């Protein structure tokens, strides 16, 4: 089945125009400048035609000097107004692109982390970069040209009808409607599928290529270069095929437009000659009218050429609008109740990512300050899901999650994150210094606090062996550090933040037995000040736990 746009082109255009907001006045200014500017450009030839008509004996009130002066003046005005039009259009475009990026980052923040788990990072990168840049075509080269085409066509129709002949004006109007409306509609329908497919495949290629770059080491170690290269080539061929389809359609539409312009020019010329022969129109007025008609097709030609770019623009706009309109998995609690963590109680908790397929059923557990609570179970049994529910990444289906007797759905979102910190199995490090990466947890932390947190996580000694110590740059995506070192820095972040409850998801899965022992000792030393939920599939890790729960097939029971 062919994948279609979720919205029609008209709805996408309307939604994108609504984003103009306070910039609407600049767009109106651009349209006015563009319309007057194009009419001024036509004025150069029309005044020239008036001079010819005057020479043929037509009663023209203007002198030759005035006609020449006005023609020159029109040329000068055209240059200035054209600059203002382009400046206004691009001012709007770049302002809106910045606004759209801000909106996308805001939307991602709301959707994060639950819904972003299912989205490819390369796809998101394509949206923030390529899709947003594609929308520049709409704001800078679509809205204004369409409005200009309508205004100029209307002005020329009235001028030719009033000064020359309404028959000649009707021929011009038919040309405007066919070239400016019929051709774009037909070509847009033909190009729509290839444009949508191209944007989809482009985003997919970005995601695949980014994964290939990030996983290049594993690709080499597993001797998978040829297979990966073959898949990259295949995806490139798909993009090339879709590009050719679009280019072929664009070329066909362009050829049809040029043919139709020539046809309507000939029709206008034939109509003018017939009117002169029938004594319904003087030669001088025919020349002026035909000159105006011949020079007026520029704006409608620009509109006719829009579908070639708009197919991709609409596909990009649809993807961006879909993200902006996507609903988060949970609504963020604002101005909710505030707590200072003392205890956690989970009763009869039920949850499933899909209805009718529960991941957790009737889960009961408790944790208080001064306790390390262990949670064990096989991979995929729901341990990590439980931790995400405790942070309200997902909406629970049934039961209660209470902090100090207050349900998690009633607690202020920022306050919840201040009281509860999670360290996941994989720690993301930004391409900044180790110190900067640690300060994400506490921006105003002193050097002594940084070092104390790193000592607790058994990573301080390692950091001090680096050339610049805490000032050492991590490198893009943390590639200069091992998985174990990243995980220990993630632990240090949690200790630095100082939350009352720390959720640890497999905190020792990437470290050796010596470092595991040091980390577990640090956890044991910290338990008097906070609660620690320790999730692991290793039974040995549970040695420091005061109580242990086992998760099996979505159900939990206390085993120690």
C-alpha cells in the first residue's frame, strides 16, 4: 500500500502559514514589494510600447520625455523593491527556521524519554537539519510568489481590459488559470508520492548511516564491512531512483509550462490581430496590451514551478508538524505537590506498553531511607520498566506509586526529578570535559564535591591519570572512554546530584569484579543517607541489598 501524507497539501500550507505569527506583517510587506516591483519591471516595456503606440498616432497624453523618464524610473524602482522583497522573504524564512528548531527541541523535551525510545536518532537529526532547511523554500519562495502572481495577474487583467480589449484580457486570464493553477495541481499530484518517499528514505538513510558510524568498531571486529557497505549502496540507489523520478516529473512539468506559455502568447497575438482586422482595436492599443500580456507570465511561471520543490517541502512539513502535534506518553505535572523523599510504596502496580499485553502485574514493593533494595530477574522481565514508571516516564495503568504517601501522578515533575535519580545501563556523555559532564547534575558544584562524587563511584583515580584530569575532553559520544568508565561517571553524576532515591539499572554490568566491589562498597556507605534501588541480573550484586525482590513474567515477590 502506498504511504500517503497524513495531511493534504492545503492543510500543511495553512499550518505552516499559521506559524508566521508576529512575522505576518513582514510577509505582507514582501508581497506588496514583490507585486509593485514586478509591475514596475513590466512598466519598462509597457512604457516602451506606449512610445511606439504614440508614434503610430495613438492619442497618448504623455510626452516622449515623460514616457522615457517613467520607463527608466520603473527600472530603478524594480531594483530597490526586488531587494526589499527578497530581504523580507529570507528574513521571515530564517527567523521561522530558528523558531521551528526551538519548537522541535521543546517538543522533544516533552516527548522525552518515553516516546523517543522508539525513534531513530538519525531520523530526528534529519528532521532538525534537512527537513527544517527544506521549509525555507516554502517561506522564502512559495507564499510570496503565489500572492504576487495573484495580484499581478489581476492588475494586468484589469489594465489590458480597460486600456486595450477585454477579449485580450480574457485570453490572458485563461493562460493565468491554466499555467498558475491547473499545471501546478496536476504536477503536484504526480510528484507527491515520490516527494514523500524521498523524504522518508532520506531520513531512514540518515539513521542507518549514523548507526554505521557509531558502530564502526563493531562492524570491523565482526568483519561486516562488506555487508554494511552493500546496504549503504542499496539505500543510496533507492535515494537516487527517487531523485530521478522527481527530476523527471519536474522536467516534464517545466516543459509543459513553457509550451503552454508559448501557446497562450500565440493565442493572445492571434486575438490581437483579429481584433485589429475587425476594427475593434487600434494597432497602438494592441501593441500595449500584448506587451503587458507577454510580460505578465513571469509570476504564474514561478507558481507553476513550485510543485517540484513543494513535494519535498510538504513531506518535510508533514513530518515536522506531526512531531509538533504528537502527544507525550504522559502529561507533565506542573504546580503539583512537592515532597522531600523519605519512603517509596508501590501497591498493585499494573502496566503494559500495549493494551492486553501487561509487562507488570500487581507489583508490590517498598523502600525507605537507609535501605538498599535489590530487584533481580531475567532480561525483559520488566525490571527497567518498573524504574521508568517510578520516574513517571510512562503512565501506570493501575495501582499506586507513592512517595511519602503522595501518588506519583500528583507530584510536581521537577520536584520528582530532584528527589529521584536514575542511572541507566548506558550513560551518554557530551563532547565536553569530564567536569562539564558531571556538572549536568549540579551546575554549581565545587571541585571538592566533584571529586567526592567520583571517589564514591570509583572513577576519581582514573580521571587523575588523564593528561588534563577533570578538564579532559570526553570526545564525540564519549568514544575516548570505555563503557565501564562511562558508567562510573554516570554513577558519579547520581551521587553528585544528592537525590534521596537513586535508581540503578545494572550499575556494574560494564565493570570488572574489582571495580564492582568498590562501587558496591560505595553504595553500602551511602545507604544511611538515602534509598537505593539496585536492579541487576547478577545474584552476586544483591549481596549488599537489605531486601531483594524477584521479577518473573511481570510479577514480583520478595525473596529475602
